[in-house]
């Protein structure tokens, strides 16, 4: 399993507030499964994962002057850690 599952963390005000509850959000590869996401988080951050929820966001139509385009579709993962574990998400905002 050499492919990278986690693309980048979601750094918003809401996701930073959920960090105190032990929940972290990531953008992941579209064809990844919950088990692959769990294994990737555990290996990358050396933590124990309690559960993983995933959701897909479909691209939206956007119009820029005369051309119509689509924003890309994404897959998000909400990862909840076992009590006592923590991830230090580096924010460059």
C-alpha cells in the first residue's frame, strides 16, 4: 500500500473547534475506504482511531464571464480519535 490516502487537512473555524473533541477532518483520495483512511491516520500521526466517517461533495457549476465550468468533486473524512490521543495539525493560514 504505497499510495497516499490523506491529501491535506481541512483547516476551518468549525474543524478547529471540533479538534477539542478529538475529531479531525481531512480531504482524502476519492476511491479510499474507511479502513484505508484509519490505517493511514494511525501510521502517519501515531495515534489510535475510534471511528471514521466519510462524505462526498460533488462539484458545483461556476460561471466566469462567458464560460461555465465545474468545481472539482472531493471526498472528506472525519476521524475521531480515542481519548488521550491528539494530532498537532500545522496551519499555514
